[in-house]
C-alpha cells in the first residue's frame, strides 16, 4: 500500500490468504496450552468474573488520552501497514492501533471485547519498514488468534498479585494462574512470529527485527548466522544443572528468548507446512467449528515427542532415555548432573543445553521488556 507517500512498498508481490484460520500458523504448543489452560480447575469461573471486573474501558480511555491513535493523518505509514496486514490475513475488523511514548522497544495486543494494538516509539524508531511490517503482522496474528483476551487477563493478574502479596495464600492462588498464563503466552509468541512472517513474507526482515530487539540498532555489528548459532549453543551447552537454570530463568517471562524465537521462526520458514500455506493450502476459518480438541492435543503430543527425540538439551535427552528404557539410567543421571555427559571427562556433554521457549515479542509483565516485542 503506497497511498500515503510515506511507506516504501516491498519490491515484490505478496500473497493474500483469504479465510485463513489461525490454526494454519499456530504453534502446536500454543493451541494445546490454551486448551489446557481453559481446563484448569476454576479457570472458567475466574475468567468470567474477571471479564466483568477488568477496567477495559479505562484502558481504552487511557490510550485515547495519552497516546497517538494511528490513522490516515497520524503515523500514516503504520496505518497503511495495519490495513495491509489485516488484508493479507483477511481480518475484517481492523483493530485500533496506538503509538505510545516509551523508549523501550515493545508492542502488544490487548483487549477483551475488541483488540487494541500498541507500539512504542522506541520500536518505531528502531525498525525499518519491512521489519516493522513483520511486527504489525505479528500483532494482527495475535488478534486473529484471540490472544488479546488472555493477554489482558495476564496483565491484570500480574498487577493484582503484587497488590495482594501480603494476604496469606492469596498470592499463591493468583500466581498459579499467572504461571499457567505465562506458559501459554510464551508459546503464543511463537505463533504470532509465524503470522508476522506470513504478512511480511520476508524471513530476512523478521530475522533483522529480532536481532535488533536483542542488540539494538547496530546491524552492521551483527550477523544472522552467528545470531542463530547462539540459539544452537544455548540448546546444546551445559548439563542437567543448566537445564534446570534455563527453566528457572524463563518462568517469570511472558516471551521466549530472542535467539530462540529467531531459530524457531527460521526453522518453520523452511518446513513443508509453511510452503503449503504459501501455496494456498491452509485450514479455513469456516472449518474452525469442526476442529477437535483431541486432535489439538494429539498434534501437540507429537510435537513434544519430536522435540524430546531431536533435542540436544541434557534434560530432554534424559527424558528420551527414560521413555526408551535405556539401561544404566542411574549412571547417565549421575554423569549429566556432574557435567561428564557422554565423554566421561568432566567436560560438557555433547548433548548440551536445550531450548527454552521462554518469549520475546514483549516482556514478562505489564509493558513488555526493552528487548522483546509482544
């Protein structure tokens, strides 16, 4: 879309996906985690209660009064990108979009009745047009998947947990929901990254954007292959102690680590599933009502089984050994906790650290962190 005069359109034709279902790009763990979240004891009751208590009207008034609403006369290049993303993903109702003054690069999609997209000035100033197009597509993907509702509840519960921390057991109950929501949200970020790629249709721009979120506006000092190698090193390095530390590091976050996101997106861009979507073969929204919860769990189980089978993380390797009935499991457990691994020399095991799907398009609470986009 070039009508505004501010946006340089990509020098290529991009495909549109009429009637596309969010199931086409959703990460299997995203779908199953959300299904599991809804089945969490008491979640439906809490959700219904919170839906009536959340200050959504106040939130909308806050952005209306203290941010800049994107439109034809304000940030018109972002408005054109938003219309373009909704056109490509066939989202009929275009969400309102605001630019908020904040030096931290961030974006988020929130709202209960209708989604609102918010991007910070730090993000707008950091990314070029094609990188920003992927971010806008990422947020529109959240809207299409219905993620905004649960994101809003997560923000509310995180704030509430801080307020009731002094109440015995009160914080424990709330943090249980917060932890479950964060686990789902980290997976949902991987889905939205895929939506951003479907909109931008430029994997290099998506990679550049993630690199900038990690290292700032210094692309001349960075290298895509070296950046992806960090994710590989993160996955394979260390022993079981490092695996546990990775889990602990990611628990407070709503987003996966940036290198992990980049590696996941690059991997998906090379799959047959992605190619089929680009060829026009994808699940349609009109068929969503016929989808099976059992199928969602089955696909997720297959994904996790493949993850365990192929992972280089020592903990995942141990899980695979247990599932396979490997002999001398006690010795393997001792070696991996001691760092001896397969070599028995006390060095790092050749089956090193695993990938934590922690999440990076935002941060863990409220306004997502400086190096992540929501």
